[in-house]
């Protein structure tokens, strides 16, 4: 679940930190996209492992934390994908605007 939470919070923290720096712009927050994806993939892998271990346990356990980590990992990957699309549209608009 911790990796999923890190995946979800990576991009908002990167965007928030742009407010306090003169050299770190909003476009530079795009460098956090691969980090968010990596945390999301790690959350999915860890959630799968935790569910598998819970299924083999003798005492039945609720895989609630694994499910929460999986959901947070998926949300983090979706946020990173949306940020990547936004960065691509921004780059396209900058390219089209600079041609004039």
C-alpha cells in the first residue's frame, strides 16, 4: 500500500514544489512521471504478491491492504498517463506556436 500511496502523491508533490523555485518550472515536474509509474508498477506487483501469500495462508486473512495498494497503484499510473498526455499536448502547442 505504501508504494501505491507514493505513486499517487509523486506528481502532486512535484507540481507543488514548482511554487517555491524560480528555476524549477511546471514543465520540469514532468520528470516525476517515470517515478510515479515505477511506484505504480511496484504497487501492483506487491499487491499481487500479497494476495498470493494470503491465499496460501492457513489462517484466512483479508487482503484489504493489498486491494488498497492495487487501487492506489492503478490510480497513480492513470495520473502519470494523464500528466504525460498533458505534457505532450503542451509540447505540441509550443511547437505549433513557435512555427509562426
